[in-house]
């Protein structure tokens, strides 16, 4: 049986018209000789009736401090509604389909509510359905723990569900359908002349995702990569071939030095002075215990510099009250990054990166680099120009 997992995002299942495009994708796959396993997200986006954020708001209106367990129970409802409606749509077209929630699909997780990890998938029931010619329509984003409590998988959870099912079912590929036509060289809302990438390596797309690109969650890519199952990012609403994610170790994609530009906004730079190294380590532990994620870390003998999400500033200041230190905070910052597997073999990339920003009067507050990425912290007001200049330099001029 040649199984393909097809995952459809919230905009793909939100309306009767959009669901007709989903139907067409499922029918096309069957005509090509594959057996589809469908995974769906909750319908629509924030503010729409059955979107996940709408359900969260409904519960938090009653109790803003509601337990994570109860929050997970209501969040799971969005995908159940979506899966039931999508199943009915496919059945109306004559397809033999069966809706499965996370528990019924055999997705077993730990008990970290709102950020659960999949521990295993019991594929017995799904294979029983497949062997009877019945197409499973599975709720993304959810599973069940050892106590039969529903759990949710965190941001990008439906992508994670699709990838994990693809691995468990030994699928030929995993198709992720969205409202964009593939992975772009930069955010087309900010930059003109962006291109669709036809092929990207697992490592590159993980880097792009961690640096802010939002087409697919990096955890899903990492799961698929373990068993070398290709991922295909496509639009529900067009026939563009999309972006194929795979190994491509010896492929010519590495002739390109930079694959894409990504960014993260809403950051603040924090400099803590007059703090010795033993206290620095204790401070990092306190921040971690407080759930504050830090990035762009530079450590010196008597001071440290790092970035946080701006929303965590008040919490950070509370933690730092116990230290006799000087604290400088620069708000309204963003991190812009270039990503590409070809950097491993190239020289002078950092120089070109810095030059592209500096000659256009964009002040660099911090930098960090790896074998496949270079990032700079800049003012949010410079973000659009920075992405444009870097895209011109590394994508359009190559």
C-alpha cells in the first residue's frame, strides 16, 4: 500500500469552497494510485467561530488562570469539529472516510499539557481502516496520555501529527497544504521578487523555521528526517508543485550559498553588567526555571548580553531584583538571518552580510553565526529594509 499523509491547515478547511479544494487534492492522490491519510487543523484563524484561539478565549473569559489540562480539553474540540466536517465533505463526494480523534488514531503522548510530546503511535486501528479501503481523517495537534486525558502538541502540532503518522505508517511522503505555494526565499509580505524554493534540505528548513519562517514547524521536519521521508509543502488552492524537503546531501542545491532569509520580531536586548561568571550561570538557571527563553547570548568576564521576547521583560526585571547589577534594555528589536547549507564551503559570507547592512545605515546590535546561518540583531524599524537588502545581495544577485 503506497500511503501518503496529507495535512491541511486551518484556512484549507474553513469554508465550503476551501474544502472543495481539499476534496480535489484527495481525489487526485487516489487517481495517482496512492492511499491518502488526511490530517486536519482547526477551522479558520483567530476570531473565527471554531478556531483554536477562539476556544481558548471562551474558556479564559470564565477563568484566566484555568488549568492547562482543562485548556487542552477545549483546544482539542477545534480539530474534532474540523475533522468531522471534512469527513462529511469527503463522504458526500462518495469517498469512504472515517474520522479519528487523537486517541482513536493511537497517538500516545506524555502529560505535558499544551506542549505534549508523542511517545508512540499504535497504528492498529488506522491500518485496519486502510485495509478495508477506508480513508482516515485524523485530528491534528492532539493525542492522549496514559490516563486517557486529551493533550495538545503545542505550536505547529498538526504538522507534528502528520510527520509522526508518516513515520509510523511508513508513508512514501508527507504533504503539508497551506495557503502559500511553498517555502519562499523571504517573506513576500515584506520583500518583492521572492522566489519559491523547489527543493530544500531538512537541515536548511529546520534552520529557517527556528529563525522565524512559519511555513512548517521544525519538530515535524526533524521527525520526518529520522526516517528520511520526504515532505512536500504545497498550496491547497493552486497546482504549483511546491517545495520538496529531503536529504539532498549530494544535490546541486548546495551550489547556492544562501537559501532564504528569515526573521523574528518583538525582541528586546538585555545587557547585565557587574555580574561575575558564577552569578551569570545562576542567573541563566533562574531565567530557565522562570520559563524565559533567551537567545543571542554573549558572555564576558563581568557582563552578559542576550535577547528575550519583549513580553517577558517585566518577569525578567523581577528576577534581576536580587542582583546588584546594572541593567540596560533596548526594546523594539528584531533578528534577521540568512540560512543556507552552502555556507559551509564559502568564505567571505559574514563580510558580505555585515557590509549589506552597514552600507545601508542599518545598525547591528549583535551577531551570531553557525555553519548554516548568520544572524544580526537590529532595530525593528530597520527590519523591512534589512531583509530587502540581504535578499537582493544573496538571492537575486547570485
